[in-house]
């Protein structure tokens, strides 16, 4: 098979914060790096991040990285690996200063220091008063970070393949991953990119749920590519529902709104979070607030004609603060909810937001898989960072402001480790023809003509199924029904046909490829959730209401082959400090 081929030292799939921060390290060290993105880099979902990035700078209230670490371990419901969490919280401080020096226009305090706002789950002194740890550029922090990283990459001469869609990883004759087959969206032509090291940085997959805060592009292509390469996915049952999506639409209203003093009310005007989290109230962690909202609605205290949402009250902050600190939120609320928060509350309901799980990596961004008898094996030349990866710093529930931090810290670290790897492994491996053919078959499958099920139909049924059967509250019955339904949908996938077989800018073909990826990812969530018989973090089971550390203080691993599950222990030992042993989690 003759396909145009390009060679680089390193291939990065994904141009969000994780991919771009890795690329910057490589390009600055004169390593030949290619970044592939299915959209123009600055359209990656990182651009949509609103609230900010956590670092214990202590610019507003007393703080330390150790308290940040405690909050993150507690927020994770003790499922996060404490060595990785310690590393991230320590690195947060130099990482934010590095961004500042690279040109990120953070909001400022009167004394000129970086502005920090309180966010959910943040405390002082191991569970004491509220801290203010989230560094913000108004409510457009991701926008500011992504544009700065893109500009720095242009300066460092990173090679970009914009609007190229990665189809699958490829291997050499020994089975070592040596790059990826990609599709140029404009021409519809395939191209092989061979590299000594490949980094998956393809972001999240909120699109598997019908109502989501995620961009259309967040379809889990990278995690599905890993699954097809026989790599298991870790902790997929833990999917975060953000408490404040615009009701019925899903667009995000940042936690920063509550950080600035906004609060939730039910139809009686009651500030109901006081009942669920007496101390932290509206700034309890996201899983807690989402469950409280769903419970209010279920028990008949929802607002609106259908009683199907609650209200986020902001008007008491005054027009001045709202316009200065939350300008985009005001816009979104006016456009999508028809409510100007300066005058009226915003109708909100939980929306699918963030994947805690993903491709299992070690603390250095290297993909690590079980090798039997409790041991782990590094997959040579393959790295993952950002939301598609699971390092695991978020465990069963992520704290707001910790994802931008995760992508920056581990993106940077993966970049640094790839530099060493390509220096130690200077020879390019050659793609095996069978591997290339297999990757090509993903494309040729869509050339089949004739009548069949449209992509849009199967996608709608699939996303509705995920929403109904893998949402905020999950029981054995709901999930078993969901799993059976997903199996049926999976069986119908081969009957899906494209009507448009043209090559140039055929977005229907891209959507078909994304649907295949989403369905694999959805299955990994459903199976992992069904098997975990406890409630922990975002995984809430009314039939197993308690956390069960005896049986379930372990990470799940889902394999695509036979929908098989495996488990591995949580790393409870930090790098330099003492462990935080599991305790009851109250806010
Ligand atoms: C609305 C919203 C607000 C948020 N606010 C915050 C916040 O305030 N603080 C915080 O910490 N976190 C926040 N998050 C979470 C955080 O923004 C994301 O987790 C993070 O930005 C993900 O970054 P990433 O680099 O992993 O991926 P992304 O930024 O999603 O980038 C993924 C990249 O992969 C590319 N890609 C994917 N598939 C393919 C393919 N098949 N071929 C080629 N390229 C591909 C895409 O083109 C893109 O460039 C928010 C998330 C959302 C949705």
C-alpha cells in the first residue's frame, strides 16, 4: 500500500493545552515535533475553560501546596494516586508562573499579583476555612492559556497539521507503536506520520452524553484508538456531571459564579445546599452539588413549569462585579437561557462535563498497562496527557480548576520525557503493512454504498441511552438495561451507511468515524459502572449507597476485547509526605 509518509521525532495528536504544552517543550529543545489536530488548534476545547487553574500561590488567603494536595485527595474520594497528586500540586506553582511569563493575561489584584477566586472543595489547613486557589483570567482562562501556548509554539516552529483527523495508531513488525494514520479533512486523503514517540492528547468525550458542556469535537477518538491498540481504559465509570449547565441545553455556567458569591435556590426560594453541605454549601465538590440538585428536582422542589431545574442566583453581586468577573457567563445566560443574570436567576441542571478516567499513565505521562501479578509495563514510545489520560490525579471526582492544571503539568512533563526517549531511541521504526491495512480499513469501511441506518439516527439513540442509563444516579437495573441497549446499538453499527461518499471536506465521514469511537467509549463507561458495586465520588449507586474501601479502593481497567474488566491498586503513598488515609468525606 503506498500512502504519503512523513517522519518526525515526536507526533502529538491533539492541540489543546496538554498537546501544546508538550509540543512547546519538544520544539524548544529542537526535537522535530508534529502536532495533528482535527480542528484549528485554538478551537480545541481548552479554549472554553472559564473558571481558572489551581495553584496554592496564597495571593488572597493563606494557602500551601500540601492543603491543595489534601483537598485533591479528599475530592477524589481517596481513589486518586497520592504520588501523582503530590507532584501535581507542587508543580502547580511554577507552572502558573511559567504561564504568566509566557504571556497569559491573568486578572490582577490591586497589588498587581495574580487574581485568585474560591472554587469548590478548596480549604485551608486540611479541611479548615475556604481557600481562594483558582487563578483566573476573568471567565476566559482557557482562552487566554490556549492562545498563549499556540503563539509560543509558532515562535518555536512546531510543525502543525491543522484539520487532520487521526484514524488509528500504527505498529512495526514487533508490535511497537510507531505513529498514526491520519486523514487530511480538506482533501479526504490519508497520510502516514511515523515518529519515534507518539503522545495522545485528544481531550475528553462528553459528547457520549446527550446533554453536555463539551464541544462537538469531544468524541473520545484518542481513548478509542488506545482501546483498539489493546490498551485498557482506567476508571471510566467516574464521569463528572457539572452541577450548573444551562437547563435543557447543557452549556456551562462556571463554578466561578458560585466562587464569586452566587448560590442555588429551589422553587421555594430556599438556599438548599445548606441542608446537603452545611459548611461548604454551594462550594461543596461537584458530585455533591449535582446529586443535591437532582434530588431537589426528584422530590418536587424543582423550578419552572415542569419543575425540572433549579435556579442560580447572582443578581445580588451587582452589575459591576458580574460584568468585570463573569462577562461571558452573562452573555451565555442571555443567549441560551434568555435570562440576564444582573436581573434574574439562571435556570441550571447538571450537565455531562468531564472524564476522570482515561488512558492509564504513570507520573511521567508514559502509558502503563498491567503485566500480570500486580506488575506494570510501560508501552514503549506511547504517551498520553490531558483529559484523555488518567494519571490518576482526580480519582473518583475532579475538583474545579484541577483539569487545566493537570493538562499543563502532565503535558509539560510528557514533553520533557519524550525528549529523553527520542534521544535514547534515535532510530525510526517502520510501519508493518498489516497494521497499516488495519488502520486503513477504518476508512474504507465507510465506502460501502446502499441504504442503511443514518449516522445521526444511531448517534442520537446512543447518546440518549448513555444519558438515561449512566447518569448522576445509577442502579443495577438501570445500568443492566443500558448495557443491553448498548449491545444492541453496537450490533447495528455495521448497518450504518453514508450517503455522501465525496472526499473533499466530507464532514459526514468524520462524524461516522467519531460515532464508532464514541460507541466504544460509551461501552467502557457502562461496563465499568455496572461492575462497581459501591458509591464513590461521581459514581453514585442508590442500591450500594456507601463507599466500600474494603472491596473497592482500587482502579478499574476496561478492555475492549470481550468487555473484560481488571483492577489495580490505588497508589496511596505520596512522594515525600505522609499518606492521607481514607476518611468519610463531608463538606
Ligand atoms: C465548558 C468547559 C469549561 C471548563 N472550565 C474549566 C476550568 O475553568 N478549569 C479547569 O481546570 N478545567 C475546566 N474544564 C476542563 C478542561 O478545560 C479540559 O479538561 C481541558 O481543557 C482538556 O484539555 P486537553 O488538552 O486534554 O484537550 P482539548 O483541549 O479538548 O484538546 C483536544 C485536542 O485533540 C484534538 N483531537 C481529538 N481527536 C482528534 C483526532 N481524531 N484527530 C486529530 N485531532 C484530534 C482536537 O482537535 C484538540 O486539538 C472545562 C471544560 C469545559 C468543557
